[in-house]
C-alpha cells in the first residue's frame, strides 16, 4: 500500500513536470515565431512609430468601421506581430502586406495596488509589491492617423495575503494576466 502511494505520487509529479516543460516549450516557440514574423512587418506600418508613441496620436473616440481589415500587434517598445491572436481574429490573412485600415495595439502592463507586509514590518520598506496586470488597447486608424478607441482589460486583483513562497496570484506563472479569450472578445466587440 505504501509503495503504491509513492508510485502514484511520483507519477503525478512526473505528469506535472512534463506538462510544465511542454507549456514552457510551447510558449518559447510562440515567442520565437512571433519575433521572426515581426521582421516582416512592412515599413509602412513601422514608420507610424518611428518617431511617435501611440499616446502621441490624437484621440477622437468613434466607432471603428474597418470591415475586419486590420492587424493586431503587441507593443514591446516596437511592433511585435502576434500570430496566435491574429489567427483568432481571422486577420492573419493580411500579414504581411495586405491592405488594412487600422492597427490594434496591445500593451501589457501592470499597476501597483499595494504592498505585502509581514507582522511588524514597515510598509514603506516592504519590497513585496502587489501588482494588477492589464492590457491597454489602442485602435489606430491608418487613414486619419487618429486613435479611435482606447480600452483596458484588467487581470485578476492581486491576493490580499500571500504565503512566503508564492507570488501575488498563487503559484501559477500566468495567473493574474488577462485571458486571451477576453482580449479577443473585447476587440471583436469594438470593430465592425
């Protein structure tokens, strides 16, 4: 009976380890593929951000009527093509040189929500900060060079309390990040 429990425990450990390795390999492969594809982004699009940031473009809220002719890019100090998100939005057909009417720019960021303090610790000296992650969306119309929509998708609130060896959302590395499904749904709601 004891040996059976040990075997079951080892089996569960190996299963979790292999699943984690597969997840990490898949994530790294996607990042590498997106970086390679990003080298193909035409200069007609990268020129929009050669000397300006998205915040520098005028914001004039209005409906987005692009007839589905747009591309999504992640913003990491430069444009990064995201193959998986564009496939989900069915906009991958326009990459790299299709005629599009706009760009949806997704910036992943976080906002400080507080600090974790242990008993007797000074809150001003705590190095353990609690952040809430979010995606900031900007819909840039290429013809008018104006941002038509700005929106934010918030991830989970950080935990109020945490144990010594976990992060602010638990032990999972992607906890707290807004879901891909919510991101795609929000974009589809905004674009006609």
